[in-house]
């Protein structure tokens, strides 16, 4: 690929294939594409998937769909007769599609649209809104058909590689889940009520010794609230009432349908609404973290769970009377070693996926204008 950073006077991207030297041409989208509403396009993907919708305004632009003929602009959702396609849910009453391409390849448009800052063209003060007329006026730069073909083929190959990586990760998650269920169901040892293994602690942050607020995540356990994309406001003075979570504790949260027990591999503070469970020395560090995410355990919580949907809560006092089979410490360490090996593989594959996404973003930023 040729680096064109020295040719800033030309209307060319910073990075491109060496055989292409001509400038890109600028057009309004409406000059090279015809934009239709979802209501006008009754079937998607050669008629195999029906599209229901009324067209109109988009409430946001979350993703794009490409069926080989048209590029669909819409938002993902699960309301208003959702359409499930290519592993995603689409709310099709906010769907537009492009057709009747003039000197531009549909697959190039699919890539090009991923480079546009759509929120820049937001027409509403509240929920983002974008109309067909506005889309048609957006200016884009387009190269020759040959360069469009080569550039989009490169990005499509990268997308395929990302799909493969997603499949690797999903298969590893399924393997881990199956192994966790098998290991804990087949374990042998002495049976204990949970109250003989855990102490309910209510240590408050009275002296504001800790300021890092933790939140419960079923997949990652207790994580720093600052690390998640949810901005929960609270008065700084109120953290003196928060509960202290020590490394190795388990935290009971409200999402019982996910298990409701989050392991903490760090010390911090959490909401007073959480219940903190501190295991005694009969339980190896982290051993029950995987058990508490297993399907058999989650199913058993139905006996001590009250309420509906996200508001369901676990009656901890009743749960403490339930029992668990606990193997020897040596066996606990062996079980952890097996599962941790899979976790390590999962982390590595997830890092590879992140690298692929960064690579794609870099190409989108440097190979388009």
C-alpha cells in the first residue's frame, strides 16, 4: 500500500493501494444513491426475509446491513416487529435502504457508511433523529470502481476474519459452560449448608477509606464502576454508607436470572443494596465463582428468589440453608486449574478480536476521506 501523507493537496486518503493515484471525487449521497424507506422495500435478501415497517425517521444509526444488492441503514432493537438478520435484531420501521447505484459498488457503500459520523447530522435535541432528506445531502468522496472493489474486498476479508474470531470465542464460552456444569455436578466431597461456609458481612466505609465503587457484572464479577459505560450519579458524601468488599468476597446482586452472585477479585466499596458474603478457609479462593454461574446453581435459585424479571431478589437467609458439595482443597485447586486454562484461552482470543477491530477502524480512518 502507498502512503500518501505527503500529498495533502490532493483529494486522496492517507493510505491506499500503490496502483491507484487519481483523486477521489466528492458527491452528495443523493447524487450517486437512491434512498428508500423501509416501507417501500417489502422484502430483504431476495425475498427470504420479510420487512415490516412504516419508514420515516431514524431514531439512531447503530449499524448497517448489506445483502449483496442494497445497503440498509437502521438501528438495532427488539421492538416494533423486530427483524432478525445476520445475528442482529433490527427495528425496521426506522430502516432506509440504498439502491440504483451510479458508478459506486454497493459493498463499497457498506464500508463507506461505517466511516461517517452520523451523529454530526442529528436533527433532534433529544433522541437522535436522521431523515432521508438529510442523508441525501451528506457529502462523501468516492474513488474509481476498481479501487472501490479492491478496498471493499480487503475490508470484507477482515470482517470475515472477525466473524471467525467471534465463532471461536462463542464456542469457547459454550465449552467452558459445559465443563463447569460437568465438573461441579460430578464433584465428590462433604455436603455443607452455605451458612457453614459463608459469613454475611456489613462492613461500612465509615472513614471513607475506599473511593473505588464496584458494580456487579455476571461475566466479569465485581468491576470498577468507572470501567462500565453506565454513569450512575451518587453523592460523594454517601460513600461512607457503602459496603466494603474485600478481595475474595462474593456479592449477591439483583439479577438472579444470571446467577445473582458476583465474585470480587479486588477490594473496594459497593452499593448498600448488595449483600456481601465472605467465605471461610474451607473454600479455596475463587472456587465457587464458577459454580455460581453454572446452570444447575442458577436453576436452584428459583426456590429462594422472589419478584419478577430484573427486580427479582434472592432471599439470602433462605439460601444460606441450601447445601453444596465441597471437595477437598486439593480437588478445588484442580478444578480451578482446568477452568482457568479455558479462561486464559478466552482472554487471548478476545484480545485477538479487539486487535482485529482496531485494525479495521484504522483502515476505515486512513483509507477513506
